[in-house]
C-alpha cells in the first residue's frame, strides 16, 4: 500500500440506538488492518466515531424526554463500551457534536460557498426519517422508502445546494485514472454507471429542525447529514486549524471501510466535496457486503439486529472477531446465524488451533520435561511443514492488502491444519517409547512449537487476545525477538531450552444441548460447554434430590492407572481407556475426547466408579465410569492429589 503511513477509518455510526453485529464487522475489519500495519512497522492512525445530528435524533430525544445531547451521550457510551469489549485499538473517536468538528465543517462549507459552488433554492421531495435519506417519486416502492419500507414524508423547504453536477466529469476521470480508488471492482463499476447517468446538485441544509451545525452565513439553516458527517475524516486530523500536523501526515493516505449501502456517499459526494475545497481525495474506499440474517439485511430500522454484547459475553471477543472476518466473502454478503458461529468456533478455534497448542504443550511436558530442546537434522516431513510455513506470511500480506480477510485466515489455517496432521504422521507418543528416538522426538516437538509460534504471530491482528495467552504457555513472553512479524522469515525462532507451561484451553468446545435456544435468541440462558460426562453418565446439579450416607456407600470409587488410551472410531467425544485397578485391568469408555488427547492420559491416575453395571458403547463393553469436574468452560479429570497406589479406595 505504498509508503509506511496508513490511515484507516470506519463510518461514524448513528446513535439512534445501540450498535449491532453488522457494525462490529466493519470496525473489526478496520482494527485488524490497523493492528497488522502496526505489526509491519507502519505509522498508523485509526479513526472511528459517531454521527450525532439530524431529525431522527431530535425526535428520539423528544420521545425520551431528553435533550438531544443527553440522548446521544447515553448511546455513544454504549458504542465506546462495545469497542472496548471487542478490543478495538482506535487512535481517535470523533463525535460530530464536538466543537473541533463543527469548526472544520463550517469553515469547509464557507470556503466552498465563497467560490460559488453553494447556492440557496427550494427543495421538494420525499424524505425517510429513519434512513435520513431523500427519495424521488420514482424511487419509492409502493409509496414507501425503498430501503427500510417505512412511510416517507413530503418535504418542501428552503435549502442550500452544493453544485455536485459541476464536478461530475472531473470525478469520473479521476475514478478512471485511479482504478484502485473504489474497491472491489463491482462497486467501482456501479459508481461509474451512477455518475454517467447524471448527477444532481446536493441538498446540504435543512430548516425544519435545528439539531445540527448551523450554516455559517445563514444560522437558521443547519448543515444536512452528509456534508456534516463525511467531513469527520479530516476534522479529526485538524484540517484547516492551527494544529494540522495529523492532516499533513496522514492525508490522503486514507482507507475508508464502509458498507456497500454507503459507498455512493463516500465515492461520489465525499470526493467532490474535497475537489471543490482543493483537497486530494482519499487513497481508497472499500465497500464490503452486508451481514445478512433471516429476513435480509440487518439494520436497526428493520428491528432484526443481533446484539454483539450478548455474543461477547458467551463466546469471547476473539471468537466473535474470528467469525466475522472468516465468514465474510470478499466484497459479497455474508450470513450470520448462531449455529454457524458455534460451528466455526468448534471446528477452527477449539479443534484446530486450540487443540494444536494443547497437544503440543502437553507432549513437551510429558515427553521432554517441559523443555523445548533444539531440533536435529530435518527429515522430509519436517521440510514439508517448514516449506508450507514459509509461504504463508506473504499470502496473508497480499490478502490483507486487498481486504480479503477470509483468505488471509484460510492461509493461516493451512499451517495450523498441517501441524495437526504432522502430529499424526510423526506419532510423538511412539517415539517417546523408544530411547533411541530421543533426538527425533525433540525435533518433532520443536517443530510443533514453532508452527504454533508462527501461526500465533499471524493471527494476532485478527484475534488480539490470543497471543499473550499462547506466549504464556509456550514460554515466549520474555523473548520479544520471537514475537515479531520479521521473525517469520526464518524457521526456528524459539530459543533452545525454552520451558513451556501448559495452561487452560484457549477455546473450550461449546455444545448446545438438544432443544437449547442460542443466546442471541434467548439471552438469559448461557450456552453450556460440552459436559462430556464419563461413559455417558450424568453430571450432578445443585438442588437435586439428597441421598443418605448409606446410599453413597453403595458407590465404590477406586483409583485407576491409565495404561492405554485411544480414540473410538466415528465418535468425536469418546476415548477407549485400558486401566489398572490394583491387580485387575479393565476397559472404560469415557466421553472426554474433546478435552484430552490419548497420549496425555497414559500414566495418569484417575478416579473411577468401579461397581457400575457394564454398558456397551459403540460396540465396546465399558466396565466403569471415569469421574470429572465440569464447569461452563472446561472439564478436568478427578485425580489423586498425592502419590497413591492404583486400586486405593476413594471415600
């Protein structure tokens, strides 16, 4: 994207109500770009904010018995809290009610007025208050707004107009001379067709309400929405003020990320305003698709929104960010459902990435005393993993520079999935049983840790809460040279002797029970993490029927040593364990496969129900039940605190 200065913006959101998950999409895209560019050494400025004027806000405030500023203050506070919860790293939050913004808007309008490009006339047309948009008679659908379907009002009032038509040919030539200005190409072609169809002059003031910035040469008028709102991109930089160093540094190195419904305002009205004022247009405008739900486009005015706060409470901000970026096709519409979110979470985050970290640290602890030793001469499987990893950073870079977030994540996941396959191919648990394979085992474990390191660096901009948690477990928190993008150029960034510390699962798997309602539809019910009850048994709940000590004494609990463990074919949850209980060996089927790998169970002492009636599960006779503690985030086997013989009674 050229030099090392990068300015990225979101639209400024309208505080008529709380934001929905569609707004979170745009802001997460912008934040990911900002974080990535910072990681690559760019001087980054990231702007978001709120567009607080207009007739709709004034009416909403009146309905709530509040002054408009009191009304927007409350709503804007929810915007800022959402961005905090989503880990959004903006440099500035601009509000159009701030004096610093109003001064720039008035000065810009005055400048364009003084050169004759703004004139007074009378406007008559149909106006949709919820959408803050004027429509012609032919644009209405059954007499209603073509966007939200609500009734429109016939408005006739004195207004100021901006001579947009004067600049139509100049803008058209600019777009043709700068083919990357509007992305994707489909949006560019749409805008060219729109301009070639003829531009009308733009109404830029209103007199039927007063909640807005006064027109400087005629204060009974307030400046209408788009001239006011769009100017935020330069008012936040101090354009036209005594302190304009930010404007001089970052403009026009600007990338505006917007939804496809407002591409026209950002690629026609905005550049023409800038041209009239003698200011260069922004470098690029990228119009992404809508996030659709049942019923079509998600919007506050349609009342079909999904509250991101609820989703963050249940799934965490990193999972929400990942889903939004992974599910949106380039330039096209994406689809949201809670089922799709959970599937993506379980498949990519819990099973693939989280499981890779868990298995890697568990095997390093079990087979090598928790220390990452240096690798020896590579074998073909090692070279294959290294060669794949070598090409991923450039692919991620190319994808992000073209706003292809899903493609960037898919590239990183090729490394994650290849590393998981590498575990099965190299079978570290088998190597650990052969003292002659010690060096080979160390090489395999090193390569797994290195794959996790490289994948984590690359996922950082997408899921900023993940890296620190991984560095804790890999023992790399105090090795800054191993955490940079530049370190990806060489395989082997982990210093030999680094000590791992296995921690909690990054993304505990989530299961909805049969008939359970997703949280976005039933916010009062938490989504339960899978209760992988041993051998299909139930998990006790507080408040259930009490039992006597005599009844409890009928249950024979014993300590058992796990001798062997393997996955049960075609059963995601089940492991087959061979355990020793004193002088006896028996087989137990346990529903813990989503929380434990077979290799990490061998040699572990667990507590079992020894007198449970045998049951046949997937064709295997299970002779007991392994006990585990379960909460809403994880599952942990019940194990003896101190060394004790297998077969010992638990009471």
